[in-house]
């Protein structure tokens, strides 16, 4: 079920299977930082699955029990959404964070760019207000993600 990411030092420093988790929520409303979760999606190197919110909760618990890392694009948001819906996950989320089992593409790209002197610069050197999956994809992979008329 897992993939083996390649790291500069050889094999991954993280134990377990690498998976990515994303949540989709109801629309934002003023004063609500973590809207109610509608669905979650979990992917590994072989599968993509849509999950109910309860299944997302179960996956977070399973990741901690198995010592499996989870990758996110904007982990603070997805984890806040999960904890708002399931407050009992708060210690689980902090345990995952303390054990280094939460990876965030936005944070990783910011750290890479900081080291290169290109913090908050897009693919063509344009200034960015923040990192997004779209501008990271364009910068790293040269791919433009479609946002209009796509399922989200």
C-alpha cells in the first residue's frame, strides 16, 4: 500500500507507507476558520479513495497507530477541519505532528524557496501572496492546474 519516496540521503527517513490526505468542506463563512467537512480523499501510489468524514477520522487514527506519515497541501487547514468535526482527534493530530508524521507541500516548498532565495516567487519570478497547490505545481512541475469546471 505504500510508496518509497526518494530522498537525498537514500531511503525515506519516515517509517511506514506514504499517503496523501485532503478534505473538502462546505463554503467558508466569516468567523469560521474550519467549515464542516463534506468528504475526504486519501491517495497512495496505487489508489485514490473518497472517504466520509468518519472514515477520515479512522484514517488519522490508523496513521498514528501504524506510524505512517501523511502528506497534505495545507495541513493546518485539513487538520483543523478534522479536529473541528471530531474534537477527540486533537491529541491524535498533535501526536502525529510531534512524531514528524505530517508533511505539508506548502511548508516544504517555502523552506526550499527560502534556501534558494526565492521565497514567495512564482514560476516566472512573479511575487506570490501565498503558496497554493496550483502555483507549486506550476513552479516545480511546469503544470498549470485547471480550476474552472473541475470537480472540487
